C-alpha cells in the first residue's frame, strides 16, 4: 500500500540526493574536532552564523553533543539554571547533567516571561542566571518571548540559551500576512529582531534544512569559550564530509528558493487547518507545520491512528510532554499537495465519524 505520509519533519522538503552533492576525498579525517576538522566545516558554520544573526558558529554531530558540553561547562561555574518547562528532551538531558554536577535547576511555565521574572527575583542572587528555552514550539505553535527573556537575563548579567531546531529554516525576518514565517529562514533571533553577546543558539539542521548536523552560534567570545572547553570536540569526530556537503546544499537551496518554499508551506498549513475546521476538528500548532488534534482523548487518538493507517494515511501518535495519554499530530511539508491534504482530512473524517468527508473536492 502506498501511504500518504504526515510523519516527516523535513518541513521544506529538502532531501539532498548524493548526485547533487559536491564530492569528497574522505568521509572523515579520523581525528577529533579539537585536533583538526576540514575547512569546509568552518565555512558552513560561518554561513549558518550569519544566517541566524550570530558572529561565529561551530558545527557538531548533534544537539545532544552541544547541550551535553555546554551544560557541563556552565555547571562548573557559579550559575543557576532556569529552564522552560516545555523544553525539548535533548536540552533537558543536558540540564540534567548540569544538575548532577551540582548546579541548581528550576523550571518555569512554558513561554511565560512573568513566571521567569518571579523565579529570578526569588532565586539566589549570588549565582549567574542561565535561562534555557526553545525558540519555536511545535506543540503550541508559538515563539518564545525572546526579547523579554533577554532583558531579564541582561539585568542580572546572565546568559540566554535557545534550542532553535524547530525554527531554523522556517522562521525568519520581516513576517507579514503573505509571508507569515518571515524571510531567510534564520530562526527565532531573526524573527524577533534580537541578538547580542549574552545569547547562544543551538540548532539542528535536521528539520527545516533536512541535514542531521548541529550548529552552535553566538558571539566571537562565547563561541571561543565553548570551543576551548568542549569535551566532545576532544573525544568525538566532527560531522562527516557527507553531512557538511548536504548542509552546503541546504544553504544553497535556501538562498535560491527558500522563501518560495516557506510561502508554499504556510499556504498548505493554512489550507489543512481550514479543511480540519470544516470537518469539525480543532487543532493546536497555529501556523507551524506540526498540527495536533485538540480535545481528543488519548484512547480515541490511538483508534484514529489505527484507522488512518488502515486507509493509507500515516500520522504521528505520541505522548504529550507533560501528563499522560496520547496525541495525534500531522506534520505538513512543502512536498505535500493540496489534494493530499484533502484526502487526509477526508480519511480522518471517515474513521472518526466526524463530518461528511470531502465530497465535491
């Protein structure tokens, strides 16, 4: 059976077939990044830093490498970590390492600047505050109040760390009605018009840009500090040549037609939400490509997931970040067609008994 697939986070539809990539002489140098890495790695990192609004970038195999390193480094200084309660698990794993090393850790409600302010006011004033948050949340579809977070951090000489994996390649500068994601795909800092030396951004290219490689960007001083103290750069290889070539391909495509793909994606998400509403379904996610059914009990989500599969539609059945039960999400990409969206909603209406389907489309 050929399935309609709504499970891929390749939001812009970038796939990087090997025939299109520049050749390489060796997949790896067989050396840790701290000893030597190919010049292309640094060039790609700098391109990404400029795109995101940072002064310098460093590539890494994954965001797990970067959060493991960064949180371990920070825990050895006199810091207290304040993190968004809805942060992605990989960032949370890094924070758990900091806690194991003795750093005090405190969470605050998701994207709630007032709650962060109260937490900082009651926190230990002798410790430098480190605030860790996502940039864009695929669950609720909202963007973190980065300017507010940054103002609070600056008042206390702290540091703001963003996991911008979901936003990179999707959000950019100058959002408007016909370009709701903005332009350029540089992520949350470009979207919010913020920047500065007290910011570090960690992001994977595996979503919007379709490359399983990560980048750390920030000021010259902060990135140099990270590079000098990184443990994974001593004990791990840098990203392979194949991944770096794919990242080059992603940046080339983004420069040439990224804004077109983002407009197409936004129009498809809008269409999908309209079709769902017409058939009696409510979803969270706003205009972000991850659309999650709202108000459906977990057992019903599991039944819907099974029914969709039987009729050839793949969706994502997953657990909520907090609480129990199950959620059902559809991941829309620029590769989907309007007809595929119509078919998916028609099948969903059929298996749920919720609406009359999409006859007439």
